[in-house]
């Protein structure tokens, strides 16, 4: 019987969501086409977001001797012009190797990769525009995985070489002496730490009154203290009015009349869905105000054969969740009896310096839900590995249900926080209790051992009335 469509699945956009969705469908025998506007696959995950920013962070910490600070009192004075090429060359090498991995993964699964800008002609037909012309391809199912881009307020002149969004900051030509970062969300905080580690005088500004309000307050307090020690000036509750060049400086003016001048500016307040080239009106779809697609629990849009996953549907907009959403979307689209939902226990990894990670409930959420809870804490300063590694600022914190002793949340700040959190996540996932850590034998010396001491601390609190 002739095939009705050229492909079973057309994926538009090859970032984390598109790659994993394409591979998942192909794994189950579907004929898949993946269309990407850029020459190399990987999206923000590989080229402008996750991987490059984390590579710069690691390199910045290495070059600045950050890891050695406690041990040898090292304060490396960086030579700005020599540092930038070293920073950038490592980032470029990592990006190239990740793009290669994605191409190989698609190839191994038999996914066809096509370069071009995709837009809908009708609900089964996609037009792909490229230098070699326009061609049409048809698919039974179409997945929109076009990601998001930094928001750029019209009042700010991003044509100025000293004013950057979070994509452009990756291509700076010199390390500035000073920078103002507008927007203290995850991206703003991460860049503030990284640049401060490189010796840049950073002013981090946000209109909100608190940093990272979705993270446990105690962790955020420690982060803020650590950032201030690195020289970051944190200015909260300030609303910017204008950004203007004045001589060699970029000057931000605020509602209350205050001004901050610096050599460069990073605008990192908000992102919007990349739906502008999709010609959604051809299929009767209308994105939300900031360009985000609306989907149901299966990641299906209001058009039955069109799905959307990843940053293009908005929160939580993480590479980690985007990949899983892509896989789940195609499982629903083709009825694979495999992944039916994205787990609801989502970890957060925030690659500030020090890094932070969290999963499950916080003290605040327990209070809101009126769940009686106990807290167990372990300080890295008391942990052998923490001392050896020179991280005496870290904290691992457990949140436990007083009634059942079940582990409900884990919050970590410090070296390897984003790895450590997964031990706790596994225990929560398996419905385990705080006693699991009492029973387990941990490597010594290891940061993981902090779980045991946080559990002992928690037992002390559990034995006392609330
Ligand atoms: C600075 C920064 C740091 C980050 N750090 C982390 C982190 O530490 N951990 C984490 O989990 N997440 C992090 N993220 C978020 C992460 O990068 C995104 O959540 C993830 O990349 C989203 O994946 P995606 O596949 O939905 O979209 P994207 O990665 O944006 O990929 C979308 C792809 O679609 C393509 N495309 C768009 N429109 C079209 C079209 N019309 N036709 C063809 N192709 C098109 C784009 O070129 C792109 O390649 C970070 C983001 C930023 C900006």
C-alpha cells in the first residue's frame, strides 16, 4: 500500500526536545525527518544555553583557581586578554563535540536531517526554506520543538557592541572590567557568578524583592552571601527605565532615579517561544502572548496531529525536561506503550558558584500544604570530602514528613550539588524514608556521606515535638 505521507514524524527544531523525540520515534520503527534552521543540530542546549554556559563556568573556575581558594589561599589575578581565547576555545570544542554526537545519534536511528527554516503549509505539510530553495514535505505527525530565544525589549539597543543578551554574551570579544546584569533569574545569577570568578565587577539587578524565589530560602541566603564575597553587588527591587550609552559606559536608569554605569550590560530578563517562522495561522494555531504554544497533558496542540514540546511550551524550560517531553509527546502521538508522562519529581540544577540543586518539597511548600515536617542539615564544613575539596560553605538539607518519616525534599548548595541531589531524588522516587540514609554505607570520604549526617540531624528533630 502506498504511504500517505513522506514521513511518519516531522520534527521541527533539533534541540534537546527534537533530538530525543526523533530518536524515540525512530527507535520504534517510525520514519522520521528532523528539520533544523541552523547548520549544526543542538539548539540552545548545545550552542547558546546549557552546554556553553556550563563549559564557561567550569573553565572560569579552573582559570581563576576557584577550587583551590580554601586550600592554598590562591587568588589568581587573571590576565584578561589571555583568558578569553582559552575560555572560548574550550567552549567551541565542547559545542562541536556535542553537535557531532547528536548527528551520530540521529544517523544511528535512521533519522533524516534536513537544514532549513520550517513553516506550516497545512496540518500535514511543512515548507522548508533554505539557500537551495523551498521544498514541501508531508508528515502524519508533526512535533514543534523550536525552543525559545532571549526577550529583547525594543527600548534597548542590542546593536551596541557592549549590550548583550544571553546568546550574544557567548561571543564577547573581551572580558569587561565591569558589567551590569539586568534580570536575576537562573541565567542572570549563573553569569553573575561566572563573570565575578573571572574578576569582573558585577552588579546584578532585579525588579523583584528576592533572588530565585522557587529555591529554599536558606540556600538562597547562602548563595547571596557567597556572591557578595565574590564581589557581586546585588540590587533587588529596582525597575529599569532606560539603558543608554554615555561615553565608554552603558548607563541603566531606574524608576527611583538611581543610575548604574558599567562597561558592558547583559540583559537576561525573560525569554519567548520561537514560533515566529512557523506560519501557525495556516493550521489555525495561535501562540500565547510571549510566543509559547499551548498543549494538553499529552503535549498535543488543538490540532490533533500537531504536538509541541520543550522550551516552546514554556515552563520549566530546561534541557532536562525538554528531552523527556519530546519522548513522551511521540509516545502519545503514535500510541507507544512506553513513556506516558514526564515524572512529576523534577530536579532543579542551578550552576551558580557554588552550585545549587533541589528536588521535592521545600519548607515553604510544606507550610503552605500544612504538612508537619522536620529538617535535617549537614554542613560541608563538617564533611571530610568537603574539607579536602576546600568547600566549607556547602549545605545539604533534607525535608522529612514527621508523620511517616518519608523523605519529601532535598536541597543542596555546594560542590557537586547537582549530582548529589539525585541520591535523594531516587529515595523520594522509591517512596523511601529518612532511615534509608541511616542504613546505607557511604564511601568515605565522600560528599554523599552528608546524607547520613543530615539524616542523623533529622532524627534528632523528629524525636522532639514540633
Ligand atoms: C544561558 C542558558 C543556560 C541554560 N542552562 C541550563 C541548564 O543548566 N540545565 C538545563 O536543563 N537547561 C538549561 N537551559 C535551558 C535549555 O537550554 C533549554 O531548556 C533547552 O535547550 C530547550 O530545548 P528545546 O529543544 O526545547 O529548544 P532549543 O534547544 O532552543 O532548540 C530549538 C531548535 O529549533 C530550531 N528552530 C527554531 N525555529 C525553527 C524553524 N522554524 N525551523 C527549523 N528549526 C527551527 C532552533 O534553531 C534550535 O536549534 C539554559 C538556557 C540558557 C539560555
